[in-house]
């Protein structure tokens, strides 16, 4: 087939989240004609922004780590790396609200020493664990390093039982393992697959000294995942249609597909379904998967986000994690949200015309099954006193706004046995691929997992079409 004819090969990507947009960019970069269809009016999937008064609000706080090579490639590809920088070195302030003399600060920090010595000094001085508990963490970390996250047998076991067998007290689980694990897995150790937990801790903390350095967007997520992505898709020649709900994906002869949206049928040589697993189940043609019911059996887990706008600055660090409190992680999103730092002091303009600086905090509450449907007033009564307990400066501050955002199906549930329910990118229907953080990426449901899935699906599509492949992860390494 001539190159000119081959260039007319057409790929349709269904879904405009990170998985779908990553796949579309890679396919377009490899010379295919690409159409991207998204049912919402925006791109970005569950990592998006919206307007609330003077604030540009992210639906939830999202972070990534230095080891997230796929997401870092994505940021570079859309020109957004400088807008979501990484820490120079891992540094996590941890406040224990239950300390008898008030909230006590500890820190999880790394040095430039090789693994595992990079965390030794921090662990030795971590005030939230006893000396015996710190020693037990070191022994468990060495045992964890010996596990192979690619071993499917690990998926049958829960992380909490493994930790108990390796001498981890309930306090150690709370103050260290769940502090990290709940945020990355969206599950407590008791509800998390040992296989996924081993992958998270081995990759993030036990691979390279800087692997767990944290990055997060200093601008609204919509600027990264919608505005910049749209610009790059347009530059790559991708046709992007939002508010385009796909109603059917049908085989249309050998190596051909038809994708239906209201008012149009789109022909394609290959299709990537980059939508949530239940939506993918509804679009899959018969016979595309051996066990399509697995997509419905793969459970979901919620994330609750609590947003508080104070009339003054109450937090002097960019973020912290909490112990001894229902509060998990708190981020200062004031500048990222575009909060005006001008205006007269107080809503009435009284006070001699002075200037007031407000502060907007976002609380990320993972594994929030018990609170995801709680009324806003109930959450307000629970979390505002907790913030005052953790942040003394909040005790005299007025709350200008309090609201919540809820993602009831934020991630797949990483329970033991979930691994066998996650399908790979390639289906039994030639030319039909799957993408999404819920597919078999080896990662939990993170931005990294989503981008990896999109790149994997695009790579499989290119291979089937006989096209040369671009390998972004190797280039970014």
C-alpha cells in the first residue's frame, strides 16, 4: 500500500479524558487521521475545572510523581510541564491532630542518597511512630522490595494482612502505609490488592531516590487537560467533537468500523474505546471480550472533595497530610483558582479601605464510601472544626464559602481480585481497542495509568495497521 493511501487510515477515539486524548495525540503523531468524540462539553475526563463565583475550581485535587513517566510525557507533549512542576525533593508535612499538646508536625522527606537510604533519616526522625515502629517499617520495606508486582498471585491477597504478618502495628499502618496508600490506591490497606500496593510502594518509594517527588498543577486542571490539549490536538490535525455521545460501535466489514453519534455515522479503520468500564461494556459488540461481564464486576470507589474559602490566610505551606482526623490531604489552591487578592476589607468595604487576602483550601478525601452521600451541612459541621484543630489560624477566620464535589465512581475499586477483571487493550475484534485507567496497566487508577492505557492502545492500533510507532515513554526517559 502506498504511503499516501496509508495516511488516509482513520482512527476514531471515543472518550476525551486523559486516556483518549493521549491516544489521539499518539495516533496523530504517527500520521493517522484521527477523530476524537467526547460526550461532555469539555475534555479532561474526571480531571477538570469549573467556575464558582470568583474561583476556578478543580473537581478534585490531582497529583503525580516523578516516576509517572507517561503523564510527564503528556505534560511535555501539550506544553504544560512548567504549569505542573515537581518538588525538587519529596517533602510531605504530616500533622497529627490527636497529639495531646495540639497538632504535631512531622515530615516525610528524602535525601539524595541511594535507595533505601534516601528515606532513612526521615524515618529515623518521624515523630508519629515509636522507635520500634520505625524499625519495623524498615524491615517491612525490605520484604516489600522482594515482591514482584507482576506476580498475579499477589492479587488474591489484601495489603493489610501482609503488613500484619510483617509486624506493622495499626498505628504504623495509619501513620505511614495508609497515609500514602489511601491517596494513591483510593483504598485502605484492608481493601487493597497486595499486587497493586506492592506496585505503588516499590515504584514510588523503593525504585529511585526521586521517584516519589510530588508534582501538581499550579493552574486549573482545565487549562492543562482541556485548553492546552485542544490546542495540540488541533495542531496535530485531530477532529475533536464534544457533546458527541456515541450510541453504537459496529463492525462494518473486514477491518472496518462504524461509530454512530446523533446525526452522523463515522467510518474508521480502528476504534479506541477510552470511556469508563460500564460505558465500554454497553458499546462493545458481541464477542469482543471473552468475559464482558468482568467490566460490570469491576467495582468503583468514590472520592470526596471538600472546598473551603477563608477570608484570610490560614495555611502557610502548599499542602499537608493529616493523622488523627477525618481530614486526609489539604492543598492551598488560592493562586491556582485565580482568587482575587484585591478588594476592600470585608464584604461591606469597611475597615479603612485595607486590603485582605483570602485563602482557598481543597481537601481530598479518598476511599470516601462512608461520606460520599453526606449532606453538605453535615460535612461542614465535621470538617470545619477539624481544620481549626489542625490549623490554629483558622479559628479566627470567617468562612466565605464551603462546598463539596463528589466523584462517586472516581476510580475502579483496587480490591483483591480486581486484577483478573481488568482487560488488556486488545480485544477479540480486530481494530477495536480499549483504554482507560481501569484496563490492565499494572497501575492503580491514576492520571499515569490513564495516559499509559491510551498510549498502549494507540500502539496496538498502529501495530495492527502496520504503521511505524512513536515510543514516547522511551523518548521521555
